[in-house]
């Protein structure tokens, strides 16, 4: 799927030029846990590099059905495809932070 025209919304799965292209078939959450472990989330008082208290076994949210609005509004993007293949949550979170320069 090509990027949308400049007048439309950007394709969140189009990686920057310095990264390999991402699959047009994989556009969902990969359940890698990086977005729940790496960034700081002020609305949840979650500090940088600290996993969310709701991140359970298998990197799944234990309150998924009642997750906070900040989590519901998160949109998977090319970063998910970049970090998901890494074998551990620590490596995925570290790569997530590296991508964002944190």
C-alpha cells in the first residue's frame, strides 16, 4: 500500500528512509510491550524505562478491556514493526528508546 497523497493522512507504517520498508500486511499491535515499558506516560505516572504496572505475562495488558484512554488512543506504527522481532522486552524497550533518542 503506497503512502497517501500529501493532502491525506500519512501512512504510519511507512518507515523513514534510513530504515527498511515495513510490511503492508502487518498494521496491528504486535503485543511486543515496548510502548508499555519504554516511554514515560504522564497520564499513568509511569516513568521512562519502567514497565507499566498493568503489563502482564506475555506482554499483555491485564486491564485491556478497561485500559486508560491514553492506551486506547495509541496507534501502532512503523516503530512497532522495528522493535517487535527482538527477543526480549528489555531489548524491545531499549530499541524503542534508541529510535526516539531517549
